[in-house]
C-alpha cells in the first residue's frame, strides 16, 4: 500500500543537508519511494530528540566534560603551547564517531561514559579512566535508524536560533543501564549551573529532579573540521 501522501517531503538543499519542506505535497503519478533504513554517519553531531516537544527537539548537545543541551557551540580546551604553534582545531561543534567516540586531537583521545549518577561525560584529556561503577561507552547504548522516507524533523524548529540544529537526523541513540532494568535519557538542570540544561541517562543511582524525558539523542552527519577540537 502506498502512503506517500502521509510521508513528510524532504528537500535536498544545495549544500546537501536534507531539510523539511514547508508543506507536504501529494504528488500523483510518481514512482513509489524506495525506503531504506539510514546508516549512522561516520562522524556526527547530536541533538535532543523529543518527538512531541518542539522547544526541546533539535536542541544541540555539546560536550565539554558534561554534555550541555541547547548550547550553540562546543566547550573546548587547547593548551597555550599548541595555540602558539597554530595547532588548535577551529571546529565549533561536538562531533562523535562510531560508538559515541568523541573526536578530539589530544594524544590518546578521550572517551564518553555514563557516570554513576547518570551524568553523561567525556574523560579528561590523555585519559580513558572512568569512575568506579560508571558505564563505559560500549555498555547500554543502542542506535536506531529512521527510515530514509520518514526521518522526522519539526517544522516548528527555530531555524535561525543557533542553539538548534533543524536538519533531519539519520537516527537516534537510546540508553538502557545494562545490569538493571532502568534506562532513558533526560534533560535536567545542570549540576554546576542551574541556568543550563545537562544530559543524563537513567542509571540505578539517578536521582535528578526537574528533568524532561527525551526520546533519545538524534544524530546528524558532521562535515566540519575533523577533529573539531583539541579536547572537550
Ligand atoms: C555525510 O557527509 C559526507 C561529506 O559531505 C558525505 O560524503 C556522506 O555521504 C554523508 N553521510 C551521510 C550518511 O549522509
Ligand atoms: C559560535 O561559533 C560561531 C562560528 O565561529 C560564531 O560565529 C558564534 O558567535 C558562536 N556563538 C556563540 C554563542 O559563541
Ligand atoms: C577553520 O580554519 C579553516 C582553515 O584555515 C577555515 O577555512 C575555516 O573557515 C575555519 N572555520 C572556522 C569556523 O573558523
Ligand atoms: C529498519 O530499522 C528498524 C529499527 O531498528 C528495524 O526494526 C527494521 O527491521 C529495519 N529494516 C530493515 C529493512 O533493515
Ligand atoms: C542564572 O540566571 C540568573 C538570571 O538571569 C543570573 O542572575 C545568574 O547569574 C545566572 N547564574 C549562572 C550560574 O549563570
Ligand atoms: C541524590 O544522590 C546523591 C548521592 O547519593 C545524594 O548526595 C543527594 O542528596 C541525592 N539527591 C536527592 C535530591 O535525593
């Protein structure tokens, strides 16, 4: 059965990023769409995915120790000695590869993990060590593709607001604590700045209050300088 009239129409803009069309048009006498599942881009940025809430959906999620939701640009660090030699990358967005690997230039790299209290964090530079009881990046996360014909993007997304990425995502990550029957991702007041919003995953010890449940973390193809930063 063809349901083309219900499928959102996407325009591929000149710069190659799919975007929602202003209106859904029904086009008769067109060959049927061949839908397939998207694949995870090799390098990607992340946004908050919340189907029914246009104020949260599409908010950028930026690394820098913890992950802050709704921040226009990445929080990064580059040592002055590297700066003086002109060696600091000039990316502005947090970019990840594969299974949530944070792309940074620092020798030895950095690693994403879920802290005991549920805070999603990136290890300090030169370190892959995570606190006892924290979940390493390879535990608990699942990426689910959107169909190439139905990748959701919200028409209400404020395109001119730099805190949002309104492009159509390829899919989304979800989290489930591997050893307990709890999971989910949340936008909560930030631990060290009540004015900011921070990404948490539900762990057994998660006890943040005033949070909004997310449907996941949407992924968007990253095409900026790579790696974008020296360290998060
Ligand atoms: C992501 O962007 C790169 C560079 O523009 C492109 O080659 C690649 O096909 C894109 N990947 C996806 C999954 O769209
Ligand atoms: C984010 O980065 C862009 C590009 O460098 C810059 O123009 C803009 O002012 C930055 N925004 C904020 C809020 O820092
Ligand atoms: C980063 O540097 C490259 C190469 O010098 C330049 O082309 C690009 O515009 C710069 N990007 C930003 C965001 O400053
Ligand atoms: C597409 O992805 C969904 C969700 O992961 C999965 O259930 C479905 O089997 C996939 N379809 C194909 C054709 O791979
Ligand atoms: C939070 O916002 C209030 C009101 O705008 C401001 O007075 C306060 O300094 C902010 N706090 C932080 C930590 O930024
Ligand atoms: C959450 O748990 C931490 C660590 O166990 C505890 O210090 C804190 O008081 C708890 N907060 C709430 C709101 O229950």
